[in-house]
C-alpha cells in the first residue's frame, strides 16, 4: 500500500530514511548513506575500512572463519 501511495503521490504520515528512497529509485547506497539509519553498522564498517593493512597481514586480529559442508550424510568442517 505504501508503494502505491508513493507512486500516486498520496500524502502519508510515514518517515523514511534516505536509504529507503535510494533503494526505491534503484540508486547505489554508499557507506555515508547508512550513517544516520544504522549507526552501529556504519561504525563497524568504518573501523574495518580504517584498519592498518600491516596489522591484518600479520594475523594479529585473531580472526578465524569456519564453514561446514554436508555431503552424503557426513559433515566436513573447514577452517581458514
């Protein structure tokens, strides 16, 4: 219903974030666009972008990623 109201320019009493309108217009969303909408996500992404690459290369972050794959009834666990 909201989409139809927007399409026919019917006034509604709903507040949308800027990112919502960008999605409706099929525009790309940048990191700065989500700053006001989702503060924790913005902060986390910003910190990742500002990490010193030398620290990442030295494996000082202590990050480990795992995935499991089920095949023929067996579950295999793979780590990085």
